[in-house]
C-alpha cells in the first residue's frame, strides 16, 4: 500500500530508501527510474502517483541477468532460495519477449523488468506497465539439466512470464474504459475480464509454441488441459464470461466449495472464446493477431 496526498496526485514523486547496515548488500529491482550513488541508498522517481503505485520495487539478494529484445533492455531478477539455470532461462525468455514484441510490432515500454520470488509452492503474478512481479515454486525454474523440451513445471513458469508480459499490451495499454482513470476509493467493475484475462491466457501458451520454446505436442497438451477444465466446470452453463468478469470482486476472488457448480472462470472460458474467435477469423482469412494489432 502507498499513502497518497489528495490533490497532489499529478506531482512528480521522489522516493528515498536507506538500508540498515546489515542489509546494505541488497540489490534493487524496479520498473521505476532509479539511481544509487552510495551503497545501501537508492533514489526512485515516478512521474506521478499513478506511476508510483503501479511500479513495485524489490530489495533483496538477487540473481539477475540483462538482455535486449528488439533493441529494448530487459532485466530478469530472481530472489529467494533457488538453483535456477540462468543461461537456459535467458535463452527462453529472450525468445518469448522478442515474439511478443514482433507480434504487436512495437512495445508500450522502453525498458522492462521481471521480478520473481522463488518460494516453496506459492504461485502468481501481477502485471505493471514496464515490470511484473512473479511468485513461483522454485521447482518450476529451469534445472541445471533441464531437458530440451521443458518439463511441465518449467512450462508453467514460462507460461506465467509470457502471460504477465503480454499484459503490458492487453490490460496496461489496451484497457477497459473505467480502468483509464481508476477511482481508488471503490472497486472498479468491468464485464470485460474475459477479454483481458481470457485472451491473455490464450496467447500465453501460444506464444511459447510460436517462439519455439515448447513443441507442438506440449502445446496441444496445454490446450487439452484448458478444454478438460472447461468440461469439468458445471457452472459454465450457469454463469456467462461477462457475468464472471463483473462478479470477480465478490465471486472469483472469494471461491468456496460451490464455485465450480455456480460459476465459471473468465480465464479458462475466455481463453477458449479466444481460440474459437481466432479459428473463425482464420477461416475467413484474418486472425486474432490482426485484431490485436489494430
Ligand atoms: Zn492475467
């Protein structure tokens, strides 16, 4: 949480961080403009309050590497206990980023930072305009002897990276109208999460295939898992994807034992809507890619 000053939301913000002596060796990762002239002291800058609260920063002992995708500098940062094969990670993430930038033709950022916290079995991610904050089981990171075709665990992590990165375009750049100027005093409702999360869920695995990071057989298995999940969800006949989107605050993020009977997932069903739409467009000589680029 970041406290805000009412009436000063548009002012430039500078954030100074001083680390205590015992933590001075910590490194910083963030999408914000940052500099450090003295060890253990960092100055971060945000253009306004909206930029500040949409750019997390992490201070930790980190494993990191840098690379360029279509000329854009990227940082990949991992913290927590892990034994990631960094060379393999870099090889695959470079392909994923380049494939997504090429698909859209350009990127809505001038630099990008992946921040991953390796844990026992927590999983999740959150998108930001030029960064993402990921939580992943350490076993999902590529191993020293990772086979050429990524393990199911590693595929899951690659899918998470691909998903959150895709959100820089779809959610952060292309977004529902009432997400343009958030009213932070109340929940923001939209019936369109099936597009924003569903289409992103369709593309996250598809990008892995297109970038050559996984093969066709693995991709079909991932698609099959989505279809199986859909068929095992009785709630799909009761709740539409737009209702599921609108009720996200009170239902999707408050799952109970009856959720699968009474509701559907705008991620899962939205992904399959995207698949059907793409196939339909392709039969008519166009594609969902063409629609996304418009
Ligand atoms: Zn998402």
